[in-house]
């Protein structure tokens, strides 16, 4: 793969997605403020989280639309922004379930509400308040996501057609998260099961479904949708594998998450599963013992990194990423310009990223 | 008020709402089963919860439509069923936030997933798994609620008009739940604040907004919508005040919740606020001390019941319920038959209920 690792030229799109989100938040702030000023922290938690993010899902949705001959318009930007709200909901609830401390370099939303409680010396355990605040903030994002989708300025019959993808995406993500959780409590070491979780929790949701949504909204023919399907599955898997590598080897200043966070959370990733297949019995025991240890220190993380890299699993996963990236790029042949070039560059952006 | 306390004749509607929900669940089961059989417990948790419920919100939505001249049709039944899914989501997440044990006479959804974990001897704390399962089950209900609404067989312009009510209802309920939680951690004793929470968490959401949604979908004129508004606010408050009384004095076999559950959860209801205004300083200290005590036994509950009834607060709240019920019935004058009679009977059903 010789494409340059350059930022995808979606700066215009990013700005427009931000604006769509800002407009929605301003409307919601009116609703909340008319109820009670006590709701300001709820609004702020959502607004702050939405400021960050790579906006990759928005880009896939927009370029799926353009690639199918859809003209640039504000309606598709609203749908792209709706996906960012859905992602925010998923992150807020996911962080509660994983009991994560940070997200996008800031305290996770449930930690934020716990701090608010603690700072005010309110009654009861701050963690309970944090949990409740985060559940409600996530619920608001789910509802607002839907509001943006339904209110998008696109022909009603196109929005209705896109529903099939939009609805399935939401259901499948939640199912993927359930399966992910199940893998952790089953302490599964199966590469096959780990790839199934990736498929539902990430591959479909991060790339394939946003792209298919854009394409379906634009009325793409079946042939193009199946091109999107192949590209989306391949790149989606590569995207998640990159996430898994970053979750162990990533730089905290870039990822916004503590180093080795996935190890402490006991994530059953493909990277871990491949390591367990390849490393010595002694290393496997150590990995099994330390995985999911909330108090694992920097030395412990470094030790596990050595096991993972030393087993060759890191190389195996990097090869998987390259292979799937190439498959994604090859699939793009039937897509017309300029969408094709942007989707090619999005492969690089999604897999060579450091955050 | 001399109306007989008879079951509202919405049996036909109940059956049709059940059918709309069953059809949706069958479609979703196909999606889940095609992903993994491990998802069966997630599906079952939602299905079982949806079997129960008084379907009052569905009835208000349907009769709001009929009262505005809407013809009986399946489309409005789908929207009514969507409200039941939203209610299920709210209950699942609310039970997590309140750490409730039971709902509709069965274990709360998070308890159910914790038991599944425990029964299988899975890794980690069962409570963490329970929490995650319940968050995801609630998220699925939110998404499916939206799916039912958007897919309802009604003219697109009517569905688009109803969105304003549907969207605001969802946002305001979540805000109401946040304010409710805040009252608990602030240990607020203000009757005024307790009534604000009722307004957003319950009055608007349980009666007024479903009714306005039905009316708006049918294209009701402004005059009728303002009639619905008055009826809805008054009955909504009475409805919640009845809930508060049942939360302290209700029969567990009817409510499906342990006796005095609201006392253990430390709910800052109007009933509690009025008691604190009226009772002796010694009783007030006891009430303040015991309210929110998770381990309060039957004797403790009986003691608090005596304080609440003895202070006259129970009578005050019963008078408020009667007063608001009468206000609701008076407001109905401009509504045409048969909707008017049904809405009158719904006042009795919503306020004289034992569950």
C-alpha cells in the first residue's frame, strides 16, 4: 500500500457536521433551560463529549451518498451528524459498562457526574449519581440522534428507505456490545468468537453500515451496495484491529485513554486471542492472570506488551490489517470519482491512525 | 365524582397494542437470532417486561387521536405501542438508577441478568453484568420505540407533525428523571420542587404528551389541543400522586413492588414533602433519618406510614388527587363522543387504581 498517510480532505465536512450538532444542541438547550437550570450539567456533558471524535462514521455516510451520485446537500450532513450522536450514546453507555475513567482525553461522563456530586457534597454515593447521569446523558443522545435523522432535509421516501439500515445498525451495535461483554465474563479465548464480536460491535457499525446508509439514501443500485458491503466489512475489521492494537500499544496522549487500558478492562480482542495461540504456556498463564486486573501497573502493562509482541501476535494482527485494507481498496474499483479517491484515503485514515 | 370505578373498555385496544409489540419483537428476534443464539436472554428480558403494564399511555394516545376525529386504524395503534416501548426503556433504566429489585412483579431486568451470570458461574461480579445487560436492553427498547413510530402506517406529513411532541416527550422525561435523582441527593423537602419533578417526570409524560401526540397526529385544532393540555396536566399530576401513595401504602401483590419501596429508595415525593410540613419535629427527624434507608424493615415502614397518615398528609394528597381529577373531567366538555366518555373513564382508571 503506497498511499500517503495524509489527513483526509473532509475538513469542510467536519465543520458542517459540527454545525449540525451545534444547531441541534442549541435547540435542546432551549428545552432544557425552560425546564430547570439544574439541567445545565446534563447539557454540558453531552456538548463536551461531542466536541471530540474523528467523525469517521459521518465521513463514510457522506461519501457513501456521494459515491452513489447523491449531490452535496445539508440533508445528508444531518444524517451524518446523527451517526455522531449515536456514537456518543454508545461511548457514554460503553464507558459505564466498562467502568472506564476517561474518554477522548477527558473524564468519562459517569466520572464527570460523580465529581459533580462529590464537589457539591451531595447525599449518597457519588458513583450512583455518576451512573444515573451517564445513563440519562446516553439516552438523550439516542433520542437526539433519531431526531436529527427524522428531521433531515431529504425526500421522505429516501429517509424511509434508509431506515432499514439505520434501524439494523442500532440493534446490531447493542447486540455486539452484549456479545463483547459476554466474551469477557466467559473469559473466551476463541479467535473466531472475537471476530464475531468485532463484526457486530465494530466492523459493521463503524464503516459498513454508515456507508450503506449513505448509499441507500441516495438510491444506490444493488451492485454498488454490494461493493460498499465488501469494502465496509474489510475496512471495518481493519479499523477495529487497529483499535485493539492502540488499546494495548497506543500513546495515551493521542488516544485519550490510559496506556494499556484494554488489558486492565480484560478485553477479549483478536490480538489477545492470537497471542494465547502462539505464546509459551508460562506467558499464557501470566496473560490470563493479569488480563482484567483493574490495578495492573505500568510495569505489568509493559510485561504483557512484551508477551504480545514477542509471540508474534502483533505482527500477525498488523498483517491482518494490511490485508483487509488492501481488500477494501480493491473493492472500490466500480466507485466513481471523487468518492473513490476519498474512500481510498479513508482506508488509510481508519487504519494508520494513532487515536 | 360519581363515576363508577369500572375497567376502561379498551380491551380491544390492549389486544391490538400487544399484537403490534409482538410483531415488532418477532422481527427483532430474527435480527438477533441471525447474529448469535447468545442473544436470546436479551430478547427474553425485553419480551417478558413488555407483557405487563397498564397500557395507559397507549390508551391516551389512541383516544387523543379519536377525540380529534381520527378514524380507527392500525397506524395509530403502532404509535401507541411505540409509547409502551419507550415506557419499557424508561423503566429498565430507572430500575438500574434506583437499584430496584422488582418490576411488574418480576425481578428487575438488571437483577435478571445478574442471576443469569450467577447461575452460569461466569467471571467477575454478577452485578456488573446485570448493569450492562439492563443498559443494553433499555437502549434496544429506545431504538425499537423509534422504529415503531417511524414505521407507523400514517401519512408522512402527520408523522412529521407528531415528531415535535414525540421528541419533546422523550427529552423531557429524561430531564425529569435527572431532576428526580437530584432531589434525592439534595434531600430536598420542597413541595414546589417535588411538583416540578412530577410535572416533567410523570404528568407530562404519562398523560398529557401521549394525548397531545394522538391529537397532533390527527391534526387537532389549537382549541382541542389546549383542552388536552389542561386535562393532561391535571390528570398527569393526579396519576403521579396516586403512584406516590401506592409507593408507600400500596399492596405489593397488586403493585408488583415491595411494600413501602419508595421510602427505602428515598423518593422525595409530594406526599413526603407535605408530611414534613405538617408533622412534629420528632416525627420529621425520624422520617428524614429513615427515608432512603435500604434496609428499612416492615416495622420501620409501618412507623413511617403512621407518621405520614397521622400528619394528615395522606388526606391532603388524596384531596389533591380528587381536585385534579375533577379539573381533568371538567376540561373535557368540548371533546366529542365516544372519546369524551372514554377519557372520563380513564381519569378514574388512572387515579383509583391499586397498581
